[in-house]
């Protein structure tokens, strides 16, 4: 292998920089400019209500934000939301995938129905849950509770975060199911039969054969869901608006409050930078885990 | 070890019957091969014995116990799959020890049994590897090892060698035969390859369309096929079939008129056969010999020289007849040749494809490898 090729500059005698340039340029414009602007604003005194006060703020925005209890509450809420939704969708998705893999009458229709929530846009599904499912007066859940003699519950004021977790899980469960169902279909029947010959019952087969087979697909589900769950916004905006208090304010929603309710672009940008750091910390663990699984 | 009996076993999928009433008896320590073209039901029959497929009617009896309602694990059998079906996330050792782990055996006992099986199969250096780091032959051996570890009463093999290349297949064939000697186990083996069947079996079961066509030792099937299907399926190259007519038929032989007009007397039981009846003469390629005064003749279309032997494909009355002759013949494509056969090598089939029984039984027809073993055991 010649030296220039190893360095990646020429392949087959062609200088490749000019060929890569359009893609690289696009990526730079797309990613680096917003990132740079966010970092820049985070060090600025920049409030839309006080146009004259613009100027370099040093670390003031960060100090303000880091000493604000709302930030730590929002971080906790973000992690709780991501963690619970992941747990529910992965466990539920795996069990449903095993269920929908069984042969039963109407399986095709059942599969489509189970996957359909994923096609409903977040705003709409949040509205449906808010007005038709969890509404204390005319919601389905209230009706069900009353029909067995229990008092109706106002979900969004008594269990705000739980309600959000339920809504988001309902939306993402089909995604997990879809990925895991396709993965489970590639499980070799012979392996299952060999395990049956070896004396494994359904539960032993699930833990010893099916689950190890799904490991890779599960890590892909976790990775993709995590990316989207860190930024859940519409469901919160439509249902609780981050409340009551800060009970359902996650990091994305906190940044929205700072930027577009408080008009404080500087602090909001600082929040954005913190969100990037948090996402990167999560990503480091995640990428390692996924990479390890994909290697096997 | 164990015996197996099938009594009128039937398998239906909705309205198609894929196994149509099979009766079979497998003796202790016997190596039985199910052979037949694809779709003949041989794998289904094996899976029914294994318990992976339910039995529609009839009895499957292992060691005098009816096992129809027992699950696969409770029947005490082990199966080697065509795809090996190794557990990809487990090491070789865990693969082999999985059944013991499920049975609740402790780690030391497990390791001991796995090591014992690994020794028999020379797998010791591979115990810590995962299946994907093994070659095809090694995976095959691990699959066999997984079966051995369970110490089953009967081993079941579902086309275990068909994923291997030709050289490895020959080697594994010998290894399996050796293993059968060493373990003194009852084995049932499914294959579509009649060479595997001929070389390994004590008893061959030829299946077609869910029906047993014939059961017998390899030499019995070769020398005394019961019908035209078995005659054509066993033996390579395939047996030649010629339309002939009966001149006279009696209990001590049938005189037939060959396509060229000559007559010859084949020593088969001819009672019930009418003079003038249309019959089919079957002669194996290796039993046709070149003879300048022979009654049959044709033009050579293709010559395949294998060195030691040469196959001549001769066109006779628009049919291609195969001759296996000496490797040193100097014929060329297009030559006219005459050939003949020993009358006792001829098989006659009636209009319904059933064979007329030979008057003399071939001396090797009842020979099985079990007899060899009995003899060597007696000497020892």
C-alpha cells in the first residue's frame, strides 16, 4: 500500500479533496455554523426585550443557568423521561415482537394496528391523549375508572410526568416493535428446534436463544430512540406546557422557555450548549455499547 | 442403547398426506438411512421421530414405550441439523453443555461430559471459540458433539453433510462411521445422496411420496430392488431401462425378446407373467459389457473418461444407454458398438413397475455392517 493512499489524499492517482469538498462543505454549513452561533450567543448578553444591552457576558449566562434549580430539575426530568420510555418500549417491544411472531388468526391486521401509532404525528397523539384518553371529565380512562367505581383522575395534574411517559411510550413502542419484529423473524428455526431438543421450554428459549439474538437490534432501538427522546417537545407543549411548576419541563422545553417565553437568547444558548454536552456524554456510553454489540 | 418402531405412522398437513402409513423397525445399534428424492417425506419422518412434528396417526415406539405424546426433550433423542443450528452467541463448550445446563447439572459434571465428547471429536482446542470462528467441518463436529453430550438413546441426523464440500464430506462420512462403531449407538440418518446411504447404512429405507418403497441392506437394494423406482434410485450411474417383451414365462425363468430381435433367458420367477406381455429390462451400466457378437447395439454419443473407468453413452432406439467399461477402451464418439450382459444381471419389471423376483439370492444381499461387528465381537 503506498503512502499517499494510506493518508487518504489520493486514491488511484486522483486527488480526492475536490471530490469530497461539496459534501464536507455542506456538513460544515449545516452543523458547524449553528453550533458556532449557539456557542457565541451563550457568551453574549442578548435579551430580545432589551435590544440595547447587547454585549460580551463572559460566563455570566452559564453561572446564571447552573445555579438555577430549574436546570437541574429539567435534567432530571429529561433523564427520567428517556429512561422510562426506553425501558417501557424495549421491554414491551420485545414481548410484543415475540407475541406477534406467533401464528394466530388475523396476525397481519394485528401487526399493522400495533405499528400504526408510529404514523400519528406527536402533536396529534398528544391531543388525542389529552382530550380523549386522560381527560378527567370525558376521557376513556376516567370512564373506565368510574365504571368500576373509582374516582376519575386528572392525569396531567396528579401524575404529570407519568402521563407524558405514557404518551411518548405509546408513540415509540411501535418503533421498537417494528425493529424487533423484523429481527426476530431472522431467528433460525433450526436453532429454536435444537434448543427444544436440548430440553428448553418457552421461557428458557426466550432467555437463551431469542434475547441474545435480539441483542443487536435492541441496542439499535436504544440508540435511535435516545436521540429522539432527548428532544421530546411537542407532547409536553401540547399537554402540560412543562407544568405543573417544572414537573414536566425537560431540557428541550427549558430552552424553549428561556428563548421564546423569557426572550433571553443568551441563557437559552447556554442551555443549548449544556444539552449538547449532556447528549455527548450519553452518546459516548451509547456508541461504545452499540459498537461492542455490532462487533459480535 | 435403543430400538425404535414405527407402526402405520401418518402425517397430514391439512388435506395433504405427506407420510402415508410407514411401518419400520430399527434394531439396537443399527445405522438406518432414510433416502429418497427431495419432497419424499424423509425429513418429515425424522422430525416426527424427534418430536418436532406431531404425528397424525400411528404409533412411534422407542424402547417399548409409545412416545407420541412426549415432547422432543423427553424422548431422549438427539438431532444434528443440516444447518448445524449452533447457538451463535455461545462458545463451543456452552453449545455442547447447553442441554446439561438446562437439565440442572453442575459446572464440573458439565465440563467433564463436554470434555469427553470433545476428546472423541478432537474438539478440545476449539472449546472457547464461538461458532462463527469455526470452519464448516468444525461446526459439523460441534453439532455432533452437542448430540453426544446428551448421551441419547438414538441419534438423528438430518442431511448433516450436505453443506460441506466434496472432500470434507467423504472425510466426515468416514468419521461418522467410526463414531457409530465407537459409541455403539442407534443412528437414523436422512440424506438424498445415495452414496452416503450405500456406504454408511446397515439398513436403507427408500422413500418416495411419503411411502416406503423398500427397506433392506445396501446390497439387497442394489441386487434385488423391489420395483423400478428403487432400481433407478440406488446405484450410480443410474440403471438402464429397455422395453422388452416376454417370449415365454415360467417359474424357472423368463425368456425375453430384446430390442435387436435376439432372445435371452433371465433367471427370475415368471409365474403370472403372460407370453407377449410388455416388460422393462433393467441392467446397470457396470453390468453391460462390450461384445462384438452381443445382441444390443448402438452409436456412441458421449464418452466420459474417468481414468480407471469410462462411461459410454450409447444411443439405441432414441434412448441413451449408459455403459461403464474399462478405462482403456479406445472407442470414439460416433462408433457403432455391440454389447451384452449376463442374464443373471438383468432385472425385469412388469407394467406396474414391480420387479419379478430373482430365482437366486445374491450372496451379499443380507450382509450388513452389523454382521461384521458381531463377527469381530465374537473373535474378541
